[in-house]
């Protein structure tokens, strides 16, 4: 069955029940035609043609932390579906390249290394029995973090302050490498001024940045869960369930240096990140900055207007609309294997410029 081009909408492919409420609200406010597609229960026909796909654009909002919500089936399936769509020439936002990177903290470090950018000293391992030796061989300083390769929202990150603590955890069988049996062993840096910085990008360009002050002992820095500005102002957490617990996470708008913004944009473009946040910390021991996380499933900070002075969902939906319009005007390719996927969308398309 072929579907009339005019009836095609934007698919928002996701499994988290709450995170995308502000996105849906902005799409609805503007009357944009969109469809929620359940990433946790989905099927596709490998033999379908581009004309059968009822979407102008597929916005991938699948999260590597889906397994924590009983949705482990989405993690690798999403990659297969995105690759299928891209073979057909269906435009995707945060497509297979960045999603594959999002699924591997190890590959993120490879990307940073290839760009000549700083990241915390680390080793990748596929067996907990290698953890202690990896720290020694690499000369990592304790404390170290063992980070599951497939993570998100701090999942699967454990800190070990001494070699004894790490060796005992391994001996007890307590070190889990997560869903792909891979983990990073990484130096844990003392955070200068007690915060990390998360820089959001859209279409490979800087959007805004926030300093995030983790709650004591927590690795979950989902900015959408932030409940307070550093000056104590309570934030409205639009992306969270109404009864979500207060996390103790505090945030503050900031503007990184021009050099760091340029590096973040370099990472975003190399990673084929259409929308997402890149995190860095400043190691208090040497004062240098280190990138350590590339997030494609970027939740904008809660109550953004109160934190960074504008609502980034407006820019995001401008971008989605522009991508959709350009898709509606473009001929659909025949879906031959190896057809190129334009990742960094050019504003020279008929869609009109973004603000
Ligand atoms: N090398 C590090 N040193 C100190 N803190 C870190 C380091 N890596 C991560 N963290 C802390 O843990 C949080 C989660 O780590 P991250 O790699 O971003 O995983 P996730 O993908 O779960 O967000 C970070 O935001 C930061 O607060
Ligand atoms: Mg992170």
C-alpha cells in the first residue's frame, strides 16, 4: 500500500512514558501532525518500500536505559529498524550512527580520541576478572568507576575507592558489566566546583549549557529530573511523572568558553548527533576539562525557561518541522543498500531557516 505524501506525519519513537511530554505539548500547541510509536512493542517488514512507510521523518527517542524499565527489547532492535529506515531513505533524527554510539561508552571514547579531544583515562574490559589488572596496566588513579558500556541515567556505574574494594567486589561476583558484557574502568575525577557541565546541541550547533550538581553519591544526572536551581528556586519537572521523587539534583545555566563550544560542536557533527547533550567535567587535580558522555537521548533541562532563559522545545520543533518539510519535498530513494544517509541536515533546503 502506498501512502499519500501529504498524510505522512512525524513519528516519535520512544518507550519512556514521561520524558517526552514537553515535546508532545509543543507539537500539539503548533498543530504539528505526529504519531507516538511504541519502541517497546514494534515490528517492521524488511521487504517494504519507502512508499509504505507512513512517516516523513522518524525521531528516535529510544534510550539505552530502557532495560531498567523492563524494555530491554528496544535496545538493539532500535538499531535494526533505524538501519532499515535509512536503507529506504526515510529521514531519521538521531539515526543509527549516533544511536550505535549512544549504546557504547567505549566507542564514545574512541570518537573523542580520534578527534584529539580530552577524556578521562580508561580501559574497556569484557570480563570483571580483568578490572584490577586494567587499572594497574593503565596506571589509573583510584577512585575508579566501573561503567557499563550500555548505560544512561547513571545506570550500571559503581565507584571503587581502592584496589581492595574493587578486588573484593570482583571476588564476590558483584561487578556487573551490563547488557553487552562490556564496561569501562575509568578514573573518577574530583569535580571542580562540584559540578559537571552538560552542553546541548541541535543540528550540530550549540543550544545551551547547564552546570549540573549531582546529588550526593548519585550518578543519575538526568537534567529533566532536576528539581532545583542552585539558588534554591524549585523547578517544574514537566518531563517527569507527577509523583517522581525529588532527586536532589541542582542545575544552573552557564556559558562554556568558545573553545569548549567549538569542541562540543565538533563532537556533535562527527557523531552525527542531530539533537543531544555532551557532558564534560573539569578535573580539580589539573584544572583541565574532559569529555565523558555523548547523549543522543537528550532530555532538555526541566523548566528550561527558568534555567537557561528560553524553551528549547520551540527550537527542537522548528527543526523537526523543517526536516519534515524538506522530506516531503524530496523524492524518496529506491532503498538500495548503501544509499547515503544525510546526517547533518543543511538549512539550504526549501524548508526555511531555523531561528
Ligand atoms: N570520570 C568521571 N569522574 C567523575 N565523575 C564521573 C565520571 N564519569 C561520570 N561521572 C559522573 O557520573 C555521571 C554519569 O556518568 P555518565 O558517563 O554520564 O553516564 P550516563 O550515560 O549514565 O549518564 C556523570 O554525569 C558524572 O556526574
Ligand atoms: Mg551522562
